[in-house]
C-alpha cells in the first residue's frame, strides 16, 4: 500500500479524533478551573446526551439539528444540577469529596441513559453516507461534522473566556474566588454557569463522538480517555486542550498502526499510559498553572 | 455584569425541564426489574397446591462493550421467564414450577460476573444460571460444575462444549465459523481470507484456531490476521481495514459484535475496499443494514445457527415469542433485534424443557444435577425442540454440542436478508481443532 496514502489517512483520522478528545477534555477543564476537582460524571453526561440526540431523531423523528440543540440544553441543565446539588454543598470540603460525589453522579446518569435509550443498546445517528477524496485523504461527512462541532465548541469557549465580560468574570473566579467576590462578582452564579457550560461542551463533544463511533454505552470509554488530554494540557488550561487532544489522537492512531501487529490493542490504551506519565513527571501538564505552596 | 437573578432563573428552569423530561421518559418505559417476581395469579397457585420454586440467576451485559447485542438478549430472557411463569411449567408428574430469577448487569466484566455468581450461589442458592459472555462463562465453568449449577450461556465457545454443566442451544463458535469457511470455499475456491477480530477478547478469539485449521483443509487461504477492537471508533476500524486492504482479500471474517463489525463494513465502503464480509453470530442481525449503511448491501453475510424469527412467522416458536413480548409488555418498538430476543428466549426455553422431563422428587432432590441429567437424557432420547426457531438439540455427556446446523444470511443488493444453507460441517471436528490449539 502506498505509504503516503497510509500516513495521510492515519494523520487525518488522528486529527479528527484529536479534536474530539480536545472538546471532551475541555469539559473537564472548565469544571476544574472553578471547582478544583475532576468531574468524574462527565463520561456519562456524554453518553446521556448522545442518547438524547439518537432517541429524539430515530424514534421521535426530531430533525438532527433540533435534537442536537436540545441535547446542548440538557447538557447545560445537567451541569447546573451537578453544581447545585453536589459542588455547592461540598464547597470548602476536601476535593476528594466532590470527586467522589461526581462518581456517584456518574452512576445516576448511567441509569438515566439506560432509561432514555428506551432499552436500546446502540444506534447510528443516520448521517448521510457521503464520502470525499481530498488528495490522498478519504473523508466522510461524519469526519467533517466531528471536526466542525469540536472546533466550534473549543474556539467558542476560548473566545468567550478571552473577550466577553462573562468569560473574564469566570476567569477571575477561577483565579481567585475570594478576590472576585470582594470585587462584587456573583461567584456562586458564575460557578454554576461554568458547570452548565461544561455540560454544553460535553454534549457537543458527545455529538461529534457519536458521529464517529455510533451511539452506545461505550462512549464513556472515550470520555475517560480524554482525561489524558486534559491532564496533558494541564487541568486548568483552556486552549491547551487542543494540544493535549491532538497529541492523544496522533499517539493513539500512529501507536495502533505501529503496535497492533506486535501487541494488538496496546495502541488504544496509550491514553492511560499518558495519564500515568503526566501524573508522575508533569502533574500540572504542559500549560497548567504550577501552584507552589509556601509554608 | 449579568444579574444573579437571571442566571438563577435560567438554571432553575432548566433543572425543572430536565426533571420533567426524566419523569416522562420513566413513565413510558417498560420495567427491567431485578428481583424475583410473583404475580398475584401465581401467588394464588402457591396457596392452593404444591409448587416448586426454581431459583435462577441471570447475568447480562446492559452497559458494557457487548451491550450492543446484550440488551435485547436480556429482554428475551426476562420475557421468557414471565411467559413460562404465566403459562405454567409442570414437571413430568404434574407439579407446577415457578421461576424466581435475579437479573444482574455485569457489564462484560468477568470479575463482576464472579461476584454475582457468588451472590447467586450463596444468597439465592440458584439451580441454574442464564449467562452471557465467553470470558466469564469459561471462567465460571469449573465453579458451576463444582456447585452443580446448570449454566446456559449466550457464549457458544468450543471450550464450553466439554464442560459438564455448561449448555447452549447452538453449535459452538468454531463449528459455526467452519460452516462459514465452507461457504466461502464453495463460493470461491482458493479464496483469500483476512481475519478481523479483537485479539484480546475471548469471544472474538474463540473460533480462530478452527478457522485456520479448516481453511487449510478446504483450500481457503488465510492471508491476514488483523486486530479490530470491540470498542472501535470509525478511525480504529479504518486503520484495521487499511491493514486488511494491503492483503487484497476476497473475503473478510469479522469476529466481533455488531457495533464493531458495522463500523468495519462502513470503513470498507468509505475506503473503497473490496471483499465480502462474513460475520460471526453476534456481529450480524436485522439491524445491520441500518447500522452499516447502504454500502454494506451485497457485500455482507452473517453466520446464524438460528432461524431469523421474521423468516419463520408461521412457526410455533415465533408465536411464542410474540406472546412473550406481549406478556412482558414489550411492543415491536421496544425490541431492536428479534434474533437477539429469540436467543435469550431459547436459553430459558431449554431450561424449561429440561425441567419438564423430570419428576418433582428428582428435581427437588437433584436441583442443578437433576437438570443436567435431564438435558443429557436427550443424547439417546428425544431431542429438545424449539418450535422452528432453531434445529432440535441433543446433548451427550462429555460433549454438549447441540447440533451442527448453520445458515448464512446474506445482505443482498436489495437491502434484504437472504438465507442460504443450511450448512453442516461433518468432515472435520472444529471443536477439537479449537481445543487442541488452546483457543
């Protein structure tokens, strides 16, 4: 097989998966910035919102764009509910308590996903089967949808954080909640909004992922892997997730290409090795804020 | 700065919407209960005359990597228990049998399966288990034999054929795969075949040694052995297909479950890969055309040791399935694949038929051991009949190979499923080939 064809197509798929991982990682980072905890419920927000789109479109014949929009609203609602019911009551408690609570929420959402899915296990979003050849690269409509949705959500969040008053206020809260409060910023509301926005980001990433992997309970596996991209970027970095996601996507695709003939399956597990290495050698990631505590 | 009240208002509104939507969804769902059930009617019977309550554990995958085929199977199992409990099961001497059953979702995790097995055995004292996956069933087979618990699984692994307490109403994966190889050989002598499967999944690996051995015998050339993850994305599937394309195959064996195989066929269409896919029993069913898209038409076939229920609508078995669905409260829309539903139903039906061959004293005294003996009584006696949904099954002590009949279901250019066969491999012992290779 032509080497150029092989490399070009593997790189393109790595790019697609990289952007999806970046969008998934963004969901973790937005929450971490305001609550200093990893939201372990995110993988199930992804599954839950993906099923909402699938069930609405496949069984209630809601057009995909409308179903997607509704899933974003639902993602926002779930995020807000998690903040109100878990993060806020646990504020000031050890971070581990909040992480444990989000793990509990993971299982609650898993149950909700099974209810929403009407007992059906899997399905296709039914996107048109259109294929394109761009030079040596063979792409499908679902590739472009995944890239567009992931990139839009990442760019949107980055721009919001940099250039809008809301984003600047959110950054202020994430930097120093007490200081922000002293300047009259509504810290509680901004924290709640951050969780809600993280839910929207997760729902958007879920749609992109479902376009590439169909809708099934297994989508949570990719969201868990995206935590590696998040750690690599630094848990409080926003734009850094693009680098984290792309590194993960490229490592996984080229790793599988190289390793599968010798050690089948290892390439797909590289994300977990990345997590381990980052936590051991660079716990604040590539772009995260290194916090030094003086005693 | 946006006012606090506006944010709070939006948040509360969305929370209310989520809760209302959740409640509405909950209301519209048929229940998937996990505790023993006794309907008022059954309770009445219990009060009137002697009833034997048979405790059964059910292990299913509703949330793991094989849930793509696991949920309809679980529905079939549960519907079967409701159906038989309502219709009435009687021992040979006329004593009513009622099933108490406990359903556990082990998410295809063998360690969790072991935990649930201990719960079934120690807490509920089950006599039989209706199980699921290959890795867990193989792992638990020795325990089941030691504890005298009949284990009827959805795994058709060759290794289970020789286990004393393991049964399934189908040929093992290896025998099924050999039939597929024979079919390939009949279509194109000397065909080039690439094997696509998850090299780390016991289920996917199970028939590979037999495929390789039988292919050599009938002149099919295995030209590639490619890893395709069970948890694949389109990107993973494309990588596997590109690797397969380099071998220029005429046929590709997909040994994973339906989600993974559908993605592989989709990827092949996208990349313009040639070759026909022949897919393992759990990788292909009525949903395949929709999942894999129009590109799969005319280039895909599935192996099946069962009749697709829709193709045998006049049979007694089909009528029972439909009635069981009604009793369980499922409409057509609640069951994605009737084949998977039927597979669950058949496993319970096998257990029921075995119990019907026993008298009440033997059943109560012997429990699982008695059920095993009843199943093995078919070796020289009457086979178990499945009302046209599957060929009659016989089990001999030391070799629980129900039968060797397999059909190939071809997805035609017209998007319809066409049944070819039956095919029986009688010139080669595929079970032995797998066992000897340690597969």
